[in-house]
C-alpha cells in the first residue's frame, strides 16, 4: 500500500520570541529532503543580516497591495503596522513535488489557511514560561522596549487562540524540539484521512481475492 506522497501543509505560529525561526532553520538543516520553508512577503524593513528571498521577500506597501489585488497570496494579515503574506505559487509547487511545506505565520493567517485547506496541520510554538519569552525578546537586542512591549501585549491576544491549533510544541531544548516536530509531521502522513485512495485500492484488491475463491 502506497501512503500519501503529496506534501503536507504545516503552519507554525507562536509568540514573537518563542524561537520559531531558529527551530525552522534547524529542522530544514537536519531534514533538507523532507521540508520546504515557505518564504513570506512582508512590507516591513529588513533587520540587520536579513536577505531578500531568504528570510522574506521585502516589498513596499504599494507592491504588497498589488499582490493582494492580483490574488497572488494564500493569506495575508497586518501585524504591528506591517503586512505579512504567503505567496501562492511556491507553496503549490512544493506540495506537488512531495515536500512538506512549512509556513511560519501568525495566528490570523493560520486560521485563514485552515479554513481554505482543512488538512493543514497547525502547530503553536511557545517557550517554557512567560518570563522566558520576555528574556528572549530583550536578549535578541533588535528592538526598543516600546516595540517589545507591543509584542508582549500581542502575545496576550495570541494566547487566547491557541485552542484552534492541533499541536503545542514547547521550545525549551532546541534539539529535542526539532525531533518532536519532525515526529509529529511524519505521523501525520499515516493519518487515515490522508490515505483514502490507498485504502480504497486495498479494498478493491481484497474484493478481487474473495471473488476468486
């Protein structure tokens, strides 16, 4: 019996500062043949060290709004005054090629995608505690305290939507978290609802045997 070879769409969300980006990089480094990370478009300015087409596709506000009008995005949302969205073409190509596509997006976008594609797996990443979340935000040193406070306020809202997700992943020890995430996704490929054509084929073959008796 051939299990479903088409890729699975996985949405990873989490509080800003939970370590989602690091987690995704490590997962792709360890399992490069299994996963493709969907690169989001954003209207925010690049942070130091970020490259076009690697972390994000950086767009002006006007360019982003043209993408919305042209229906070139799977989803989009505004977060802390900037647009973020998922380009459609890349996602579809990778899924057809059999890769599991990971989207790292916030909660509004995640719920929109689950609505459009019910088989999407939603994962929420959190640090071990709220105190650790604040420490990570301050520790990365890329933003002023006003922005950090806005992100912490936003985390209060995000915590209200966690029940809509399928899995909660606590990012404490990075290596263990990467392995846990890989196992969850691997197990999803064997879910009955993803393998109905293979099950139907098995039923037909079994009927053939019973006729031959």
